[in-house]
C-alpha cells in the first residue's frame, strides 16, 4: 500500500487543475487581435469579441518510465551578475515622448488571457491611486493579434513609457516587428534569452528565476549531488531545465535526471535506483497532484520543489510534503511585511491571480522610475513579487521568499536564508 492513496491523488487533481492551467497564462506564449483607439485615463473602446482559437486536446496515455532521463535542454539562463554576449535585437527607433503618461498595454480583450490581464491591471491601478498618479495612467486593451496596434496607439500618444506586453508571443512580436516603440517595461521574458531592445526592460513572474534561486540554495546548503525528477509538462520541464542551467553554471557535478511516472512497478524501480545512488538533495519538478506520491519514494535528502506546489492543498495533503522547500512571492508569503507600503489588498480565490496582482503593484513602482527622462541605471526594490534588481541586460532579477512545509502548513523559511 502506498503512503499516498489514489483517492488523495484524485482529490488534489480536482482542486489543482484550474490553478495549473491558469499558471500557464504567465509562461506560455500566445497571440492577440486588433483594438480600437484608447482615450486618456480609461480603457479603449473594444471591438466585438472574437471567438477564441480552437485548442488541440492534450495527448492521452502514460508518461515516460522512471529511468535516467535524457539531459534536459537548458534555456540560456545566466546567474545574476554574469553578462553574456548575444546577437543584438533588431534596431528600432524610440518614439517621441510628448507627455508623462504611462500606458498599460494588456490583452484585456483576449478570452484566454483576460483573467490574468485583469489581475495585473487591478494591481497596477491600485498602486497608481496610492501613489497619486492615477491621472497619468492610460490603459490600452487589445485582443489576440492586436499588440502592434495597441503599441501604435501608445506611440502616437507620445507616452513616456509602455508597461507590457504581458505574453511571450506578444513580446516576441513587438521586438521583431515594431519599427518604432516607446520605452517599454515588458511583463514577460523572451523564450530564447535573446536581448531586449535598447529602450526595453523586463519584469517577469518566471519559474526560471525561482529555479535559479533554488539551485543557489542547494549549493549553500552543502549539496554536492542533486537528483532532478521531472514530469512531462512544459512548465515542469522548463523549471527543471532552468535549475540545471543554474546548477551547472557554478561548475557542479552533472545532475541525476529521472522522468516521473506514477506506475507502481516503475515507482519501485525508481526507489531502488535512488537507494543505490542516494543524492544529497532532490528537486521535484512534478505536477502538484503527484508530488506527494513521488516524495514518498525518496531516500532521506533535502527536497526542493517547483514553485506554487502548495496552491489549493489541504493541510492533510501538505503533511505528506513535510520539509519540502519552494519559492513564493512576498505578497503571499509575508503579507504583513508589505502592508504599510501596499494598497488595500484585493483578494482572489486563485493564487495565480494574487501573484499577477502583485506583478501589477511592482510594475507601477518600476514604471515611475523608468518613465523619467533619464531612467536609473541601478534599481534595488523590495517589492510584492520579491527583491528586484536591475541587471546589465535591463531584466529585473527577482528573488522570492524561501518557503518550507512544516506540520501541514507552508511557512517562510527565514532561518535558512
């Protein structure tokens, strides 16, 4: 009998499905549709709704067996402070600035991305009201395939700064196809690590930064060997790859890599393999409903996990993850520490929307600095999404709060950091 029952796994799967799908909003690329013009201080008039594109059904069938997995393809993630040389992004002309307006460009007319965009907008506007600059903010909505039109509206208005795009595909489109654009604070990052344009900055709720932070924590905790156990989902694969890139960039030994499968026979094989070569630490890059099952088969070791594993889990389920560490944003991990400086909280049932609301808060704080005629070349900010530092590549490095699960509760692991 397994320590983690099938009934428990199924109950968690029901609770977690919506959050897991929603989490992809901040990480998976998308496309957008044209919008009409915007007026200052308000969202633009929006065109008739466009039916969302059909989504292909996910393939069914069993996952890969638990055997040493092929080396994960690591994204070009560099540790903080390391400047790498890459081909420059296509040159673009910076649009003329004729006002101090900050334009918030979001896919509010996209059926797929509207909930995420609304949460960012709510945080941004709440922070603007608190800062007394709401009159300087102009919201420009767009739908699928409409980001270039929205950017053109902002450019024609002579805004000081555009905050957006929100999705990776829209950011890719802007970099490749917008010949003239205002200064920009993107709310995502490029897929391939390619550089931003000269007048571009980026702040992202990316699992890459969380994975890199966990790799540093594993080194600081004295781990010399790490086993990475990953399921086949794109988010989990990206998380595992980013961890591997950060781990090996410090000259550490190669990772032991395994593909996760809940098949009982393969789980037994998995346990024997790890018992033969016990690692100092384990990274679980596994879907939330299977992570407790995987942990029950691990040898004694420090365990780190993909971010957001505690979303929606009951205390009885969290007890199965005793001692697991992961990264959370301060807005959720340490809300009391942000209360004096933050707007009145907007409560969401979905933790993802809480994180996106926090992204809106931080993007307004940064926008105030970046909209200045001469933006700062050094920024350190203790924000709602973490400690933010401006890197030489104009991407804001983000360090979240280390969490540990104890006695069925997720709490900040302040002593360990």
